[in-house]
C-alpha cells in the first residue's frame, strides 16, 4: 500500500523553481566548504508530528486528512511505518526520530506495551535494511499517560520512578537494535507545579540517579549512542528542571554527568526560556556540549510551544553559524520537531513543510559559511577584544596578574577609551550576505 501517490521523489530544482514539491536551495550533494549539504545538515523527520499527530488542539478534534485515518491499534501503527518509509524515501531524508508511544500503541500492561513495541520495531528494522534513512534518536514518552501526572524520574511516587526506568531500559534496547545515533531525554513533566508540595532537592537527586542508571545500562548492553538532554523551561509543567542549557549544564556538573551527556537544543524551547535559538547553541558550543538540534520556530505573539517549521532565514543563518563553528553536529542532526499548522491538513502539506524547513536551513548554511569564510564577525570580534592580546590584557588572560598589579595599572591611566560596538553595521552586513548569497 502507498500513501503519498501525488508526490514523487523531491528533487533539487534551484532558486528559481516554481514547483512547490522541489527543493530550491537544499542540494544534498553540493559542497559547502569541506562537506556536502547533506553531511552538514543531517535532517531528521519527527515521527510524532508527521505520522502520529492528527491535528488535535486544546479546542478542536483531529482534522488531518491521512490515508491511515480509518485504522486503529496495531493496524494503524503498521500503516504508519509503511507511510513513514515511503515519506523518508520521497523526501530523501537521512534520519528520523520517535518516542516509543508514537510507533506502537500502549497495551493494558507494560509487558503488552513492550510486545507491541517489539512487533513494530521488528518491522522498522526490516525497512531499515534497505532504506537509506537511519535513526537519529529515539526517546520514551513519559508525559502523556496519567501515571506521569507528577513527573517520571522526579515523581513523588517511587513506583512511577521504577516504571519510567523500565521504559527507558526498553528504549535503550530499541536504540541499540535500530542503531540509533543518540538517545534523548526530554523531561516534560520533570519539574514542579508548586513549591508548596515539592521536595526539589530529592527530586533532582532522583533525576540524577536515574540518568546514572541509564548510563550504566547503556554500557551494559553496549549502546554507544550519545545521550542528549533537551532543555525546556515550561509546558506542560509550570517549571521544568532542565530550564535551559546553562541550568542543565549546572545540573550535569553537580551530579558528575557532564561526560555522558550533551544537549539537544530546540529553537522554540530557547525562545520560551527568554533566549534566542543562537544563544542556546552558543552556550552549548562554548562548553563543548552541543549535541543535536530540534529544528523549529515559535511564534513571538504566542506564549507556548507552537513547533512551527523553521522558515526564518535570519534565525537559520545564526543557528548554522554556531553549528559550523562547532565543526558540525557530529552524530547529532537537525530534527524537525515541527508540525504543520492545523489549517494545513492535506497530506502533501507534510512535504511542503519539510521542503520549506530544509531549504531554510540550506540557505542558513550557505550564508553562515560565507560569513565565516570572509571572517565578517571574526574580524570585528578580534579587533574588539584586541586589548587582551598584549600588555595588561594579556596578563589577565594568562592569569599572571592580581588586584595589586591591576590597581597599579588603573592608577596610571589618564584616559579610558572605548570603541563603538557597531552592531547596526554588522546587522546590515548580514542582510547584505543574505540577499546576495544566491544572486547570479
Ligand atoms: C516537546 C518536545 C519533545 C521532545 C522529545 O516540546 O520537544 O517532542 O523533542 O520528547
Ligand atoms: Co523537541
């Protein structure tokens, strides 16, 4: 059975193409610097938004027109796998990602749930033998079912902690079986609703113990994928413990976990935390903790996680700037944790949306690479901090001075001269690069 008959394999047609079902900027084999676009960008499709999501929102029922809508239970799960691999092939996308409950329905018991999962994983495994699309990461959904009402690894209920451990244990086994490059932890309900009934210290200690046990189990079964924590400040929980990269990093360092984890940074989570996407990428990068990216964008007029497909070229450019400066994403990728708007209910919209996102990141890659090649920002920054390359500045960076010497230096100063930061000029140059990158 096929599911997307109106769509054939998406081809690169170049910037002037008028074909909605073609790439205008993403040309997988085109070289940008020392790598192809495909190698830099490592795109992934999010199973939940693309195949599981039916359009339901807090005020309305599902409305997505899908060929599998008439099916239920395991039949539905199997049809989605078929559809998924047809979609991956037609989009020519190298990776996908899923939560356990996206691919297989939960049973009456944990045992039954695991059996369902095994059947679908076997089916996925079969498809993966011939497909070019690999598993970027999987994860356990520990936020939808009512048992997770007070959290998973930070629940006040030890039985829930144990149940969560069993789910992650299974998730790691699935990751190993399918050759996942990473395993993600997003703690949607790991946080608190009110401090009045919360033992924050115990909850965080428990979360750390949970992570250590996951690391130990991965070692035990020989799963070598990278562990990733995906920070988010809130939603669904009022305050989530891994609020942003800086908070997550402090947590990892406190509990001696920093050698085992990196971050999966999502654009819309960054903005919910009051940061830009590039801020979160920068904090992770300068600390050697940039692992992977959930590529999407929020709506500045709405205060929640809208998970839109990324189309803001300024943002994709500054994101790719950080990623190139990081030397790429290693075994991470750009997973579209993004869903079509409720009004975009046709199955073809799934392609249109991914094409929009992939083209936007391809533009970001090209422009950011040019900015780096031409040392546009590097030259500004080098000059701006040049006072630290000699004299007293050098002594500061080399750690060879102290407050006595600094006071002596300050006492001799007759005048302190600052220079303009020229941020408007830099922004204008970035605009110029954006507008001319593809000009003939
Ligand atoms: C929720 C979110 C999740 C994670 C995986 O905001 O981003 O889908 O990416 O659990
Ligand atoms: Co995400």
